């Protein structure tokens, strides 16, 4: 992989456009988790220190493209960054299709890129407008690196110099470390609602891990191979594929579950074996025997890849499986790598950030990188590198 690094360039006096991943949960204007912002800060701070003129852009949530929606505004993030970068002049800009005037070391935060028509479709017109804002484009949003969109990919086609920021470089190195000659036994824990969205990664992890533990709706699809599981979330179309994986690889499926009749925060949980689940009941967490099975595996592991909670951790009575497993990963001496938005929320909820070896800011990008796919944002950095015929920097 050959791409230009931000640290190899003289950015002093240059206008740099940083594509960060500031897609954080916000409720009633209050940031619920600042993990991704904190991960993005070193690149921003380095650009300020180097006396560049700094423009930052990001998406937030899934607004209807081309339409302003207050709940998806980056303004709360701007307010947060004003506190973090209190010695820096920082501005918030709604309209940035025109020239932006900044002094050295000043920062402009741009409004949600997904409010711009052409962002999701990777419009050449919008991509060119982004490139016209800067001398150097710094791609630092690993969490969006799997998106072929105007702010992550298209801009790299038109800007003269495109490079990787500190976070993107770190993500690539740490993920490669986890995948290249990992210490054994290697365990993968994959949660989430749909097996269809993670089927490719399940295949890949089954090939490289010694044990794969499935949770959430993914686990329910495996349980549906042999049992009637009431109204539990699962995918009938993937039962046959799930059976092929289960029969071929070492996949741990729950042997008991916490179930309830109503999907809400006040619902109490009952532990049942899969064979005893009624038609009006829904699996929402691991049972105690299943948790103990997982803990035994974690305690023997030397490498752990973790993506997704194993239950509905937002509900107090269906949190136990995710909490105990998360804390066991944190206690482990294994090299642990975690990724995904819900996983970050779990890490924040149980305050185990400092006990995970590496926390990736990526969800889909994290999974696609593990699968071995070429991420579009990295591809365009490679192409820009070739085009400019500059000195090689290899990972």
C-alpha cells in the first residue's frame, strides 16, 4: 500500500481540507459519545500546530441529501471543538461552496456534507467544489473510508495533493497488526441485527479465527436452523448459509437466552433454552450458560476481534451478556481490537476504553478492511500518489 502521509508534507501556510469522521451520537443537542471526535483531534491539532489554514468536513447521521435538518447539524460538534481548541480561532460555515478566507492556524468547521446534493452519489461537480477549497486534501475518516462519496473519494480525483491523516495511518497499521500473523488462539465476536449485512465478514473471520462467537440477530439466525424462536429478529433467507458455516467452522451459538414479550426498556427478562421459546417471545440477550461458555473462550484467547453487542444493551434487563463479555475482553491479556458504532457505545457505557488494545473508529470500514477489500478512500489516495509521482511511503 503506497499513499502519501500528512507527516511527510510541508503544510505550513497551506489550506488543508480534512475529512474527519465526526459522526457521533447526539441527543437533544448533547453529544453522547465523543470517542470519534477525540480520535480525530490529533490530525486537526497537528495541522494547527504547523500553521496551516484548516478546514474540517464530516457527515453526521443519515439526513435526506440536499436538505438541512437541524438534528443532523454539526453545530453541537463545532461548540465542542471550540472548547477543545480554545486557543484557536474557529468558525462554523453553512455555505462553503465559495472561497474560504482563513489566517494561519485558524479553523473552519463545515456543515454536514450530507446536506449537499451530490455527496452520496459522488458527484464530480461537488467533488470539484471541495477540491477547489484547498491546496491539500487530508483523508482521516477511516469510518467512512468504505464510502465512495464526494467528500471521501471524489475530492481525491481533483485535488493536486491527497494524503492520509494520523488516524487513517494508525487504523491501517493496527488492523494489519491484528490480521498479519496474529497470536493464537484468535477469537472473533460478531454481534448485530442482520447476518445478511455481515455474512461476508463472517465467512472471512471463520477462515482466520480459531473460534467465532455470534450474538444478536446474527445468533438468532443460527438458532433458527434447529429451533422455533418466536418473534426473535432473524433472517429466514440466510438460514441455509448459516448452517453451512456452522457445520464447517467452530462457531459458538447461545445455548440459552434472555427473552421478553415486548421490545422496550421496562421489559423484564426471562432465561430460556432455545427449545422453550414461545411464539410471542423475543430473544434479546445471552443467558447465563451462554455467557459462561464465551468467557471460557475469551480467557484462552491471545487475539480478540470484537464488533457489535450480543444483545439489546440499551435495555437494562438485556444488558448482562454484553456487559460481562465486554468487561472480560477488557480484563484479558490478549491483543484486543474493537470497532463499530455500537461497540464504541458499549465501551463508553462500561468505561473500558483504556483496557482495549485498539479501538477502531470504523464500522463498515472496519469490517471491509478485515475482509480484505480495497477501501475506496484508500484506493483514491493511492491513485493520487501515482499521479503525482512522489516519493514512496510504504506501510
